[in-house]
C-alpha cells in the first residue's frame, strides 16, 4: 500500500455510515450521505453501486426496487429516467411514521454523490453482474478525480481484481476469498503468506460458525499497513469492545450515536 493511501486512511478510528446511515435517513440517498457527512469530516460513507438498463451507475443495494422505493421491478431492467421518478424516501420508517414520503427524495447517481461530497472518503460497494460495471465505475472515479478518496469493494471478486489490475495504487477492500484464505492460513500459523488486501479488511466479527476477527488477524493486518473495519455494528455496547480489540473502524447504520460515543 502506497504512502498516499496511508495518509488518506490516517490513524484515527473510522465510523463508516452504512448505506449512508440507514437507520437515520433513507438509505443510499443524498439525504443520507449529506447528513452523515455533516456529522464529521472523518465519517466514511458506504454506498452500494448498481447499474441501470441504460448504463447509469446509481446508489442502491437491491436489484429489486420495492424494498426502498414506491416502485416495483428490477433496477437492472429500468432506464435511469424511470428510476429517477421513484420515491426513495417512501419506505423509510421512524417510530411508526414515514417522514420522507413525498419529499422528493430520489435514487442518486454515483456521479452526483462524488460531486456533492468532495471531501469525504467513500466505500463504493459494487453489485450486479453487468460485464462493464468495473470499468464504468473506474472511469467515473477518474472523471471526478476521486481515486484518492474511494475504496473499491465488491462481493464479486472479478470487480475488485479487474479494477486493481488497472489501478494498483487505489484502495481496495479484501474480497471474501482473500479473507477466507487469511483466516484459514491463520489457523495454520501461515498467515504471513497470505496475499495483501489492497488496503482494508472489511469483515464481520463472526461468519456463521467461523470467528473471523481475532487479535492475531488485527496484528498481522497492521503489520502490513492494512486497516480492519468491522460490519455491521448496531449496538453502542459493541463499540468499545471492538476498539479494545484494535480494529480501525466499524460500519454502522447509526453514525450519530457512534460519533457521540467516541467524542
């Protein structure tokens, strides 16, 4: 990992606003991202990336639009102009109320997010199997001159590997396969042989019956100049315990409470 990435990540503990802070504002919307960014410059914004039928990269986790909007059907089968008409605040509920229905909250493009939040570090979590999505996202990041402030992540290993081959100095999250290899080699005390992650291990504390987070994993990651960020943490009681284990950040849908606790 290059010195520019070290400088970018810094040594401070990071609160990562999961989907923009999905418990506080409608997830993956400019409303959420701008609210989380207003809390502290150190807040990292996590957004999910998908591609519409006509190739526009937008912030949404599911391919089915019905969980978060007043629409139905697959995002990958919608053109952007149709997606833009949906109410992205429609399903958001707080204490039995729907405070953002009919307030003009839309599904933003990734380009809009990059343009509106030029100071913030962003995790771009890529979903969707479109063959061009990795290259299209890389071109978008370059167009916004944002490569120094994004982390590329994906459940699709080819997205990470393809982008990393083309842009080896960018920041990347370890793929699930890389994390599995690291955990298995750790059990054999051979984890020094594990390949580097590209910057950050974004991991659950436990996956099924497998404990992923261990003091040894954190120590080896730090020796390599990597950061360890844990997902998804909802309870404040977990925060101090995880910090004592030496992790460098947590993904949470509740960034306000977590930042207050850290302060």
